[in-house]
C-alpha cells in the first residue's frame, strides 16, 4: 500500500463534501424561492453526496456534525414533499395547504 491512497481518499471526501455543500446552497435558494419540486431534487443530490462522505470520513467530530445536517435537511426535504403532495384548495375564505390554513385576505 502506498502513501497516496489515503491522500486520494481524503481528496475524494473533500471534493464530495464541497459538491454537497454547493448543492445544499442551491437547494436552499430554490426552497426560499418556493421552487419546492426542484429543491427536493437538489436536496436529495446533496444528501447523497453527504452520505458518501460519511462512509469515508474518519474524523468522528466531522461525522457527527454532518449526520446532524443530513438529518436536518432530510427532514426539510420530507416537509417539502408533504407540501408538494398536499391538495391546495380554497374553503370559506381560507387557503388550505394540507393541515395549515391561511386566511384569504381578498
């Protein structure tokens, strides 16, 4: 085993982490712009990258932080899936989005 394999794995891990962070930034922007379907897709790609990093990362502190972020953004993607899947309807002056009602000010 040569000394380069560890360096290559570290570079791969770093590159995947940077890719995941870039995708995460893009997903958050789409989320803020209410482009939920595309945000879900990009969150999923970011999470795939982060899960690959978790398999390679040796530093337990970094792994713990990354697991927290994976959990946080996985939950957000699930919330967005619920929003996208919820039927939207207007009922007696209220806009009903799944279980959330918003007063209709018309």
